[in-house]
């Protein structure tokens, strides 16, 4: 779902949109994991971040009926605490609709 959503965003992004993936899920070895933590990787961060002047949305993508882990719930508290938007979506269509509603992407042909 994430790759399909990123492809849609690339095709229909709003002018000036900054978006990126937070690559937390790849741990190759314990040594690499320890190095990543030293470099500032934080457990529970969202999958994608979208930003336009004056607004930021952090988006967590889950499989249908997927549950948030404790680290993700803690990250949500921290993100909302700095007045950024936070959302979770479990389908490509609902994630796309959210991004259109927020003005991060233009409605278009996917």
C-alpha cells in the first residue's frame, strides 16, 4: 500500500509539498540497530510525513485491522504534542482521500 500511495503522491502532489518516508523498519543486525538508535532513529515513528507551509501530517499505514504498537501510541502523543497532524489509515483509498482533504495532493486519475 505504501508504494502505491507514494506513486499517487508523486503524480498529484500539491506545489511545494515536502514528503518523505521514515525508514525505521529495517534492522539488519543488532550492531546496525544500535548504530541507528545512536543516529536518532526513534521507535514508533510514522511511515510517511507530509508538509506544506504551516501544516504537517504524519501518516501511519496499517494493514486492515492492524493495531498500533505501544511505541507508535507514544510517538502519536509526541507528534500531537508539537501540534502536528497525525493519522492512521488501513486502505490505499482512505489514505488518498485524507491527503486530498488536507490539500497535500490534488484529486486526479490514479
